[in-house]
C-alpha cells in the first residue's frame, strides 16, 4: 500500500510543513555575574590554585561543567555566557547541556551540543555576553513530568587558550566541576574522569531560558540573604528555593522563580566599582538592565536589599531610599505592568560580622523599613523582619543563627536553613500571585 505522502505526490498535491511556533522563552535559572575572580564572597570554596593557578591568566585550554537547577522545564533551552568583567576576548567552543546524574557524571544520552549562530565556537568581547541557539532537550517528553522537578542540568564548555580575568558568581552554594589547565575539551563526555576539580561558584554562565508557554518569571533580587549565605551547600534551601517550591505546589509551572542575589551587594554603591571591583559586585542600580530587564518574560520582582549600604558602605538611609525609588521608576518604564514587591530588612542586632551589629546600623535599618512601609511605590510589602526577629532581643531568633553551610554559631546577620524556611513561608503567595 502506498503511503498518503506518495499518493499525494502522484496526484500533484503539494505538502506544506506546518509552521513551527516561536519559542516562548522564560528565564529558568540565573546566577548574576558580579566580578572578576577571585573578587567575591564564595562559601566553602575548595582550593582552586590547581585548577586556576593564575587569576590574571584565568582558565587555560580547559573545560567547565557547571551544575544548575532550572526552576521550570521545557523541551528546548538556551544559555547565556558572560564576559562582563573580562579583560580580553574569550573563545568558547564544544558547549553542551545534559542531565546531571551525580557529581560531574551525566545521565547517558542526554548531553546535547550547543551552537551560537549555527557555529560550535563563539568569541565574546570584554564586557559582552552571548545567547546560544535553541537546544532541544530530547529527554524531556513532558515538561510537567514530576520526575523532572528539582533535577539539575550540567552545562559544559571549553575555553580556547587563556581567558584572562574570569567573570563569575562566587556564591553558587552548588558544587560544579573543572578540568585541569591545558587539558583540552571534554564537554561532550558523560563521565567524571576529566573533571577532577570542584568549585562552589559558577563561571561565565549567567542565565538559562526554557521554552515554557504560559510561564512568567519572578526575579528575586538582592544581596547575600537572597544569594543564600549560611544555607546548606547543595541543599537548595535559600528562602528563594522555599518560595519557589511553594509556588509550584500551588500554581504548577505558571511561574518560574530565579535568583539574582549577590553576596555583599548594595542598592546604590560603590561609586567606583568600574575601577575598584569589590566583593559585592556593581550596585543594584548598575545591574538592573542585565539582571532583570534583559531576562526573558519577567513579570514580577521581589527585592530585599539595603543592609550592606549601611553596614559596609557607610551610606545613609536617604541615599539607599533614593536608589530604590530610582530603580522602581526604571523597572516600571522598562517592563510595563511589572509587579514589584519590597521586603523589610531582617535584623543584624549584635552581629559579629564587621560593624553590622552596631546600634547605629539598627537605627538605619528601622528607618529604612519605615520608608518601605510608607513609600507607596510598591505592589506589596513582605515582612521578613517579623518572620525572623526575636522581639525580646531584637536579634535573629536563636534557632535561625547557627550556620548551615560551614557549621559554627553563625554571625547573627545571615539566617540559616531554618531561618530561610521561615522567610520563604512568610510570603503570601495567594494574594500576590493568585490573581491574574
């Protein structure tokens, strides 16, 4: 029996292939690029001198395997590589994305090559970034499959020659892997033998999108308390993670929650970051375009930031408040209809971290929280302060103080796993996100 296709040819009927729908890109993972390695605040970082002997030379003819957790899944993805803080062009080739099995091992037959403008190699100028072509994820048959929830991807790539200064996100709190210098390209391998070195940071990769029709991105924006300092390494228990899991339990894949926190970040400082990179990265104002406005299908922002302006920058409440007003104005102009939710700062009373525990810092924190309550420029306010503060002492609650990353008593500034759980539970997701 002839096929319908053959019969149609015999009859002179032309077949027209159905038009492919354009991908509905949404940001599914982010890791804000904030500086040139080693400037930053990593947590539980292994010794990297064998993998990266010279920060000035950077990576040299070697491969990275970065482990990330997409917040939503799709049958197609794409990545963004950044050379934002580099001092020379970086050439990437042999990039791949596959499903992590364990450590640097991949699930067999899931690793797929990535192209850039149809080519396997791309060179990114200093200060620049590049977004890949779409990559089919053949192992995703159903993006809503519960077996995919919280699984992690491995994004692998090789750098050609010396990269110079490495653009990175220090506080990944997730273990990723590197090959040794001058060992060549290993991105296409499923095994672990070529990746002997580990890191708790991400390098070059700063965003991943999924083709997820009907999904909107929610950006968590802020400093180390959003980045997850003192939470569990590889535990995915930042307040952002807890909030994300609650959102998916209630709304399915309607929202994708991504984290753009940077340890040490400030609202409005420092003024001289371009010439004097500092661990907290460029100010929130300076990174709005890259870390929120440029992301795919952003519709909401949750912002927790300001304590570093007071405790590290030595700035006043008026400066931080003015920076917030400017940022809100810019966001609303760039993303019509965006919802902006501001969070009250948590306590640093009696903190052992620098001067954060001083009474003067507490006075600024209280005045800044009062500004947030009365400003009238936000779509809602999230009370992380009440959720985490002991009213008898003014400190973080005692149970929220011990450090979940490295052990020890904690610094009375950064909540631990239990504290982040309380913060993630404090967000009223029904009133903020339940209405369309």
